[in-house]
C-alpha cells in the first residue's frame, strides 16, 4: 500500500517565504545583496549617486569578512528588502529588471505589492 505516497506532505514541506505569514520580508543578507540585479538596472545606470555607492559598497563588501553587510543606505540595490532608494537621481521611466533577478523569483515578488520598481515604490510586501 502506498496510499498518499505522491501527495505533498504539509508537515514536512518547507513553506515558501510568502507562505510564512504576514510579516513577509526579503532578508537583508549578503547572499541576497550578491544576487541583486540593481547594479545592472537601466533605472539607475545614469545615477551618479547610485554608481558612486555601487563602487564604494562593492569595495566595502570585498573588505568585509563572512556574512557582514554594509549599512542599507550605502547599498544601491536590494530595495525589495530595504525600501525606497535614497538616491534622488534615478530614472523610473526606464525599464525595471527586477523580474530577471534570482531574489525576485525565490521570494515570489511578482505576487506582492509592489511587485517591481522597489527603488521607487518601497519594499516588497
Ligand atoms: S528584486 Fe530587484 S531590488 Fe530586489 S534584489 Fe532583485 S534586483 Fe534588487
């Protein structure tokens, strides 16, 4: 008898981040910062503020051991976790590329509000 063998086991299946509850948050973690595509995004490609922060935060992370992370305001990205950009010279008329990002896919960010342009609209919920 292998009744139930192929049915999902709700007790042991690991819930997706969004299934875990209402206090959903993308973790501000080094692994997510490293996956973030914002450094290649057209929206901030011509932002001097974001490009300067990109250079300095890359350098800072290179010098940091293990899982340490810079202050969120010094990282021009992972806005889905930290909220709106502090740089004021982003161009939101350009195409957001969040939907090409592994973090976006992993946390089902297309299902939330906002679902893109986190740099302008605030963090994912
Ligand atoms: S979903 Fe967008 S803001 Fe979030 S980590 Fe990916 S590229 Fe960055």
